[in-house]
């Protein structure tokens, strides 16, 4: 059975104090469930603080981005070795905010995925269409192209250690959510695309949904056959919302 993954993307939010409070609730509330992976991805400057506070709670640590370069004159960046040093296991890559606000191309994202795999960390590869692309019927081809860029770089074997997050851009931070059917259609297409290369790897791959997932809509989305968890932005900053999503993810495994 595939892993179910619930990942909180805190984006550029929080203070030492608010993070302490949030983690007090999460460390006591996140359930240890076989096959369920829960992780939080704080801003990089708080990774150490979060790692310490997580202690032995069943919550892993992820970063929101990383450089593909090993070290050197890259002001404002951080490396995979640094993330490893801080106890990070996951890295979100290709988030739509990185693609649109920081001009990351499919090729940049593929390079970062390759570097992350080489370092032994797990990339959470984000893909998804804008509203204009959806309305012009380009959703499936656009998502396939985003995945293909990574496939060309790391091969299908690389996908044995990749997590994919389908995040329709129009649903991120907007309160609009893809319907379970819309999301399932794209998730199934992603799995079918990879199954053409290797059916076992495609079958084992966790594909998360992201885009205004919250306590109210998580159960319906997670009940879909090809939805194996969620990448949660806004709702991951509220302990009760995040814990309800974790409970729905636990339920979806039964
Ligand atoms: C995200 O940032 O990956 C995300 C899905 O955000 P939100 O849940 O706020 O839409």
C-alpha cells in the first residue's frame, strides 16, 4: 500500500513564539499511524528550532526550497548538505510560487530534484496548471510536460523516491478547491504517465493534492483512489485544522 503523506507548507509565516505554540499542539496531537507520514516545512530560518521541538514526535521535517549547487558564492541560498545537517528529510520543489515569483523553469526544478535525490532527501515535486490553462483545456498536457522535464533528468528510477503534489495554481491560497473528481482525473493521469515507464514505481508513488485543502474538504479529497495525501498551506498554520486533516488521512487508509 502506498504511503499517505500530510505535509504542512508554512510558507513565509510565523515567529519563534507562534511556532512554539503551534508545535506544542502538533507534537501532542499528530497520531503515529503505520503508513502515514506527517511533516512540516517551516521557513528555513526556523528549521533548527522546529527540529528541536519535534523531538521524538511522529512528524518529519521538510524545507520549502533548496539550491541545486553544493556550496559557494550563492548569497541567500542554502544547500542540501545544510538541510541534511539540520535533520531535514523532505524538500518541496517547484512550488507554483517559486515558479511564478522566482522564475523557476521546469529545467531548474528538474535540476533541484536530481540534486535532492543524489543527497538522499525526498523531493516533493509540485505541478499544476493556472486557471487560464485549465480553461483552455491544457491541464493534462501541461502537468505531463512538467513531469516529463523531471523524468528526462532523473529517469523513472528517480520517481521511486519522489513524492508528487498536484497543486492547481488557481486553488492555492484562494479558498477555491478542485473538486474531488477534478483532482482525481489529474492524479490518475500522472500515475498513468509514469506507469508507461514502470507500473510498479507508478503504483507505489504517493501523489498529494494541494490547493485550499482544509478540515472541511480533506476527507472527500483523500477518499479518491489516486489521492495519497495533501500538501497544506494556510490550514497547516492552524493546529486544529491540520490535526483534523491528519485524522482524515488516517481514516482514508482504512
Ligand atoms: C500550498 O502552498 O502548497 C498550498 C496548497 O496552499 P493553500 O493550502 O493555502 O492553498
